[in-house]
C-alpha cells in the first residue's frame, strides 16, 4: 500500500493530539490499496465542525453535512485542501440525492454504514507510525475479487442517492471491476430513479466514464443496466438497428466501437464524445433494409440530436459547438478524383483550421468502428496532404508585409508591370532571408528597385518567379512524402 502523504498525516496527528479520533476514508483508501494516487483526501473524525475549525484556523465551512475543508501548504493540487467530516448518520433522502437530515454519529462504524460501496468503506488509521485498516464490510475482499458491491441493501442505497447507480458504472469503467449480481439487479430495478437527479450531476459522472480507459465498456454497461434509456434515450435507439453493406455492426455497436478506438488512441474528450454520438441520427433517417439501406442526411439530424442531448446535460457551450460541428461535417468527401484545392479551402472555412485535425480523428474512429482494417486509407492521407498544402501560405506576394498599393505610393507610379515585377523580386529576397520581411526593409528595397529601368526590373523578376516556383514545388514534394501520397 502506498504511503500516506505528510500533509494528511499532519491533519490526523493534530486531531489526535487534541484528543479526537481520525481516519482516512473513502475513495482515497481504495486507491491506496490498488496502488493508485488518490485525486483527493477525506478524513472522518469524532470532532465537531467547530472543534475542527479551532484546530485548523485556515478552513472553509459552509454546508449542513459537517464537512470542514482545511487548507494546507502543499504544492500538490490533490493535497492543497483536505476535507474533514464529523462522524454522521443520514436520514430522509427526499430528493434521491442528499440527506434531508443529518445527525452526529458516535462511532466510525456507524459513519461507514451510511456509505455507498464496500470498496469505498475501508477506513485507515495512522497511529504511532503504523497503519491500521478498519474494514467492516469486507471491502478488501471485493477489491481483490474486482467487484463493486453496495453496502448492505442496494435498493436502500440507491433510493437514498440515485446517483450511486451511475457511480457504480463509473467505478466499473475506471477500475475494470464487475458489478456484483444483487447490486446490478438493484440498479436495473431502480434505474428510473435517475430521472430525479440533476442533469449536471449526471453529466459529471458521464464525463468521468468517457474519460476512463474503458469508456466503451462503461457505455455498454449503462445500456445493460437500463440507465442509458433515461440519460441518452436518443443514443439507445441505435440498439439493434442494422445498417448496410458498408457496415459490419448495428448502429449501437458501431457507435460504441468508434468510441473504443478514440479511447485507445487517447483522443480528446470532445473527439471521444463525438465518436460516440456521430451516428445518433441514423435510426431516424434509415430507409429500407438489408445491404442497400440508406441513411441520407443522418449527419445533419445527428448534429441536431447531439446538440439536444448535450444542452440537456448542460455541457459547456464551447464543447457543444465543437462536437456538433464534427458530427455535422464527419461525412466529408475525400476521394482523390473529387477533392480539389478549392473544395479543401471550403472545408477548412466551414470547420476551422483549429478543428480539422479533430475531424480527421473522428473519421478514423468512424472507419474502425465500421469494421474496416485501416484507419487512414490512401484517400484520407491524400486529403490530409491537400489540407496541409492549403494551410501553408502558398509562396506568393501575399506573404509580404507590403502590397502593390504600398509600392505605387512609395514610387509614385500607376498600376502596371513594374509593380508586379517589384513584388516578385521582393518575394525572392524574403524567401532567401525571412528577416527581410519587414515594412521598413521592403520599402527601402522598393526605392532601390525604382532606380532600375523597366527591362532590368523584368529580367530580375523573371528569375525571382522561377525561384519562387521551385520553392513551392519543394514544399509540395515534402508534404506528399510525409503522407505517403503521389
């Protein structure tokens, strides 16, 4: 078991020095026992909140659940604040989420009995440099067996706090544990209670599932225990909906496998969620059956549906817009015989250069989720090469810090060949030495060129244009080599 950090030991020491009991409790003990670094730390004590505040002057206390947050001097974000809660018993869960009434409990055993799962009900006491575990519900046994089991009667636990059902699924996805049979049956029986939980709290648990290493398994489990029907019924509609000759899997299986690939590749949270939802519009747009079934416009319907889901769950607006954009655009064309630079520029204009890489990641997840062996076929690599070509400013006078109007003003001339020749010469100079691309230097160079005859200017410009064309060809060849395209 990992060592308890100094900051936590000091909190326990100060409480015990003042004559109180103190135990490390909750998920941090579970994480210590499985060899993970806890994300936060909780301490349970028989000291009352006002007594805790006297012992730790740097504190925050503004709740009715006897929890005092104590500030430490730690530089570790997980240890900057430690929550200390007085032993308590909970009563009257009227909103299926929080107790309507709490009372002080006399013992740590009484306090532990109100908690959710056996693996979270192991208490750790540090005394005289020794660590002593208190495990009244055999949580260590369930940790070893990799099982999530409710404390005492699971139906009571889920009726007290319906979010515990989602927490069971989330822990399963994060830890790779199974849910014990009676606990699982209780989730199925009480699944409808999740409707009484705020969308924000459901969203927070869902985010943790999607961010976990076993996100796809977590979503499968949400469906199996009936919770998904109440959280994302639109996504659940894809279960059993067959596709066409381009897909091996049902719509549901395809969405989950796409998420699985995005998770394996460690793509961003937005790409993972877009992978899960990208075909959510297919059940409503399906026409026909068998190998020639169609789903025309499913990306548009899917984008609208995804927005509805994400806004209902109160996801941040920025994430919603990014995910909806990817879903709407995920059917982009990438056949080499069809793609043109003009079309690529339009795609970039619609999607935004900052989103194009995420869109490609979604398309790769979509492909693997369809059962094909390659995430990046030649066609997709070709489009990526075209995008990079468009992204890089072409070798042209537009790179310069001055333009034709500036040249005419500096030389006092009208539009004509002399202006174009001067721009070509300036461009070649900047390609040779980028530090020359300043307005001051270029204007000085323009005045020098103004002293030449038109013929001399055209001769120099002709050589400069050829040099610029050669530079562009070198860039194009490097891009093609990078993406293995011709």
